[in-house]
C-alpha cells in the first residue's frame, strides 16, 4: 500500500474515498526488491548491492538486470558475484559489507563516494535525467495546463468548481497548484522543492505517495489536475501520451561503485568491462545508453547545490 501524506493546507479524504484512493495509487507493478538471490554470500564470493530508488519496476526485469551486472563483474574480476536488492537487506546481510553497488539515487552515490567508495562508471541516460514537473494539458490550448477541480478532493485537498486552464507562466503563482510527489524527503522530493522555489516565493500544497509510478498512474486514471513530480524515465511516457512537461532540473545519473577495500586493479577491470563494446547486451537489460568513467565531483557538487539555500 502506498503511503499518503496530507499537506498542511489540506483536509483528510472522506472515509468512503480512502479505499478508492488506495486502489488508484496501487496500480503500478510491485517492486522487484524481493527478487534478491541467496541471503548470504558463499565463501570466496563478493556481494553487489542494488539500490533502485523510487521507481517501481517489474520483478523479473529487476532480477535480470541485477544478475546481468553481477555476471559482468564476475567475468571482469574472476570472482563470483552475488547480488541483493537494497530494500531486501535482512539481518543476515545487515552486517555483511558489499564489494560493489549499483546505485540510482545520486544523493546515495554521493554519500558512498564521500565515505571512500570508488566510482567505477556512470551510466548514460537514454534521455536527460533529473526531476520533471508534469501536468494535464488544457484541451485546445497548447500553452496552458489544467489545475484544480473536484478531483483534488480524493487527495484530501479542498477544491471547488471545475479545473481551470492556466498559462505556463502563471503556474508558479496559481492558487490551485498542488504538487503530487514521491516519498517525502526523497531526493526527487527535495529537488522538486528547490526547482519550484526558483520560480516562486513559496511551495504549494504537496501530497506524497511512495513511488513515481503512482504519480502518473493517479493522474492518468483520475485525470486529476495536479502537478506531478517524476524523473524523465517516467515523464517520457507521460509526454508521449500527450501530457505536458512544465520544467526540468538535471541530476547526475546512475553509478556502479566499488567499496574502499576493492583494489585499483579490480576497479579498472570492471570499468573496462562496462565501457567495452561487448557491454551492449548488459546496457539493454539495464535500460542505459552506455557507460562513461565519470567524475566523483559531479555528485559532491549535486548534494552541495541541493543543500544550498
């Protein structure tokens, strides 16, 4: 079940609406965190942790991608590599140090790099990466979007009258603007707040759900005239279906990292394997356009920008 956090200037949904809202926000496929391999790494093997972030993915696809990356590390290092999803870490793995990590949230990559982890490679996004604001198009008016309306009541937001068409320039000050964002305090949520305050003096009411997919699912099913907060991996489908992308804030993309204990020769072998032409089949499974060596400073600069006022 997705968690719903009611904004300050909002009222809780009516009791009879809660089952409806729960069903609408639960229509994305369950995350593949439970697809982790054996709970402990065998003697002589190494461990890869996979941190997928706040996009729900098909369980089989998550497992296939993680296994393909583990196999690539195995072939590069000559040491068997097991993997486990970050969300599935249990007591048996809590104290077990990982040797490698595949990390999607850039803030998580920055934290590990600050602790001495090595940047093996940075994935190349199939399209620009970051945080996007998405909205419902205003029928017949390409330069306007719909905001407000009675569907907001399902989110616990008081609204009256029909949704209104608002020009793209007026969105930031529109009294009917409501943000629908993934988990409160997540990097996507924080970047969204920073991006909004670049255009306005204060944040609008914000409702949080657990995953990015729930944002677009809710907007598509109910046609709620809110401003959704997602990454381009999600907003690309929204735009392709006729939706509007209001604004974009760039973020660094996914990383493969090696623990401080991993030797430089092993890091170089894995990097070479990811950057080699033979890695194209792995790229397709992971839905990336390729790999580059990358620069750790990019991630340090990102968290510095995010923390700055």
